[in-house]
């Protein structure tokens, strides 16, 4: 079984062909970083136009690398949401057109389900497991119980972790995207020079929120001599990074305890999303998993960040269960994985 996947929900245009034997035959990703860099963040209209401009070429390139024609495919899957709606529409329309022309099933995949099932593509692990998804758009802890069966244990009530990294980078005069820049600066910094708050630490049953921390960083930066010296910037970056890592670790510890009680066969703590690239956070989570007796698993970075292989794979998982979607599927800007979870409140809530 082979599925073509298309991902266009944020600022990466991507196409991939994946087999049900977990082999990735093609995986092409085009980052729009340079288009958005002058604006210091993602501009939805620019993203949508860039997807439109590049998606056909990327699909053709993926098919060429896989040495396949559309007739050889078993289905076409595209991210159907959540995400920037202009981009999602481009991917969904492309996939529907190919499916219709080739007479193949179409699947609209929840982008978060793509992230959630990646560990089964890369490592073939069994359900249930715990997933921390920390990216520019999302920050949640999910129990992954089966295909289409997720429980959201923790989510963010304001910015996602990656957004907080990007905003703090701006405050200390580093470029976009901010995460990698903050991590590089932090390497030369002293994480304990400035006392920064640990968001939500110790609070029971609470969600992520990085807005208090972000404000504390803003006030701190304003109180320092301007322009900020390299050392001051490095110390702020290191303090912020340590606070985020500790805050996420604290939430994760609590989620592990809750998940263990509800699903005793829980085996792995899996991380995904661009923020999972952060070595300080990773190290903290390795310790959290070890203390809880869970195996720690981080798929290769290219499959942690947005890509189309995860969309093709989620398509395969659903197709194997006999599922497909109609050509009347409407793209969804919001699409929570766990419809039973209480609606998160806050300005930055994405799903
Ligand atoms: O998963 P991703 O590539 O795209 C989506 O948001 O879907 O995540 C990008 C986010 C950005 O906010 C970026 O600043 C952050 O991940 N990021 C990092 C690091 N690398 C990327 N944050 C902290 N440390 C890093 N090394
Ligand atoms: Zn993503």
C-alpha cells in the first residue's frame, strides 16, 4: 500500500510517498523561511500564495523520487486542518484533484494526528503512548490510544512554546525563527543570573501558559542597559530556556502520573514539534521519562517538524481501517484531536 501525502497548513510546503511497510519512498519539504523572515513571523497570505506556487512541483518531485505514477498509489492524503486556512485549502484542493483524476480514495488528515502517529512510522511502537507536541503552533500533551483515539491531557491557554521562543528572541534582538537563535545564545549564558518565573509549576491540573514568563522577560530586558550587551542577552536567553524546560517538565511529570493511572500499559514518552529540537528541553524530558520508567523517543528532527511523510502515514493508518473522506470535505482552521477535551481559552489557542 502506498499513499501520497501533502502538507500545507503552516509555512512548509511538503509532499511525500510512504508505504505501509513504513518505508518513506520520497519526502520533500520546502521551507518558506526566507519569504517570512523580513516580517519576523509567518504572514498567512504570503504562506498561502507560496503553497499555491510550489505545491504542484513538489508533488511531481515526490512522485519522481518514488518512481511512481498516480495510478500506482492507493490513496492521496492531505492535511485538512488545523492550520492557516489559505494554505490548508491549497493542499486539500490539490489532493482532491489528484484523487478524482486518478480514481483513488482521498483522506483529509488532521495535522496533529500526523504528528501523533509519527512514532509508529519511525519506530513502529504500539499504543498507548504519551506525546508532547511543542511547536510554533501547538503545545500539548496527548495520550495516543489508537488511530483517531486521543486524549488531550494538557494544552496551552496562551502562546505555544515555540511562539514564546520567537517573541523572546525578538526582545533580545535575535532573528527569526527565534528558537534556534535563543538556544545558541543561551549556550554562552548563565541560566541562574536572573530569577524568572516557572509558569504553572506545582499547580495541579493546569495547562501550559508562557505569557507570564514572556512578560517577566520583557520587563527584565527593559530594566537592563540598552543596547543589550551580548552577555546580558545570553543570560536572559539561558534563564528563559531553563524556565520553559522546567515548566514543560513539570506539566509532563503530572501528565505521566495521570496517564499511567488511566492506561497502565503506557510505554513511551514521545516528543514532536520544532521545540523538541531544543537540547536543554530534551535533556530535561529524558530525565522525566527515566524517572517514570518510560522509554523516551524522539523521531529524527525532519519528521518532528512539519512534513508530509507524517500525513501520508496517518493516511495509511486510516486507510488500513477502511476509512476515507468525501470530496466534499471542507478544510478546517480548527480541528481538536480530542473533541471531548474542554475548550481551551486564550488568545493564542490554535486547536
Ligand atoms: O514544528 P515546527 O517546525 O513548525 C510549526 O510550528 O508547526 O516548529 C517551529 C517552532 C518555532 O517557533 C521555532 O522557534 C521553534 O519551533 N524551535 C525551537 C528550536 N528549533 C525550533 N525552539 C527552541 N529551541 C530550538 N532549538
Ligand atoms: Zn506541526
